[in-house]
C-alpha cells in the first residue's frame, strides 16, 4: 500500500519475472531499424564503433554490445570521451575520426541531443541507444531508440540506457533467429543490466525490477571477470 501497488499486482511486484514484464522492443520507435542495422553490421563483418558515456550506465551499455558482438565472433572499437577534456556526449572531432574508420557508430547513454556531433559523422551510419530526455528535433542519425523521445508515450521512460540496449539486443536476436543464425546468450548479460539500473538510480518498477532480480542472481554466479574483480575488491561474496 505504501508503494501504491494494487493487491492483485503484489505477487508480481515481490517476485517479478522477466517473461511477464519484458516489453515488446518494437514498442519503441526506430527499434526495428536499429536492430536490423546492428545485425547487418555484425554478420557482414563491418567496422563497428561504440561511443559510450563514461558513467556506469554507459560503461555497462558498451560492455553489453561488446559481449554480444564477441559471441558472434566480431570485435568493435570502444570510444569513451575524456570527462575533463571532452565532456559529456559525442563531440565533432571524435565523431569525425570514428566515421572515417567505421561503417557503423552506436552511441550508448548519450547522443539524443548531439545534433552537431552526429552531423559530423557524415558517410557513416549512427544509431543512438539512449534514455535522456529528447528535444523537439532529433539528431541526424539512422535510428534514435529512446523511451524519452518527445514522440514516445513515456511508458518505458524508467529504463536506463543499458535497459534500452538489452531490448535492442532482444530484437536483434529475433532478427538472427529469422535468418537462422546463432543467438548470443542474453540472460547471462543481465548482471550488467542490473548494475546499470541500480547505479543510474532508475526507479525499480516494471521490467526494471525483473532486470535487477534476475541480474543479481546472474551476478552471484561470478561469471564475468570484471564484476568478479569489483566484488572482490569491495569485499562482497
């Protein structure tokens, strides 16, 4: 009652299940286009760059994409801007250099308001996977997947960027399945989604609760070397 949860929804609130709460990725605008382009780049051996924010959500979002690509036998260039010298989000020099050497740039946890910087990536496809509030106009990107675009209804506005990336990979899995190609193990990646959701202080409602509950269970299996190292340094079992 304190959390305004209806009695009929209490069981699902206390024991959230991903299969019950995971939304259809295609509910987000540009999702289909983004997933198709990501798969095309991955299976076609194209040069992929990931431009990520420097916080936990950005780092986890980038790690999700890199892990997914590794499972498909592909690598990607990771670019994280210097917090002091470059500041937040894509900048013109970085995007110009990345565009010259890559076929696809994926901006995670940033990019929704980066009109000038994304315009500098002319000749290279750019996908934005973000959750920050958008403006009336979108940047010149192939796809902008963001539940907080002004033309979205806000139903999934509680997602952090890693949650948006995870939904994109769910849709990409559908594309791979349709081509009868092997799919990466997404459930094993939920430790990163849980970490990002909590660290970005995203509200623990809806699918976020399932992300964190399931992700903590994955984290406890101590399979990811990065998170294992962090847990050991923090003295967590």
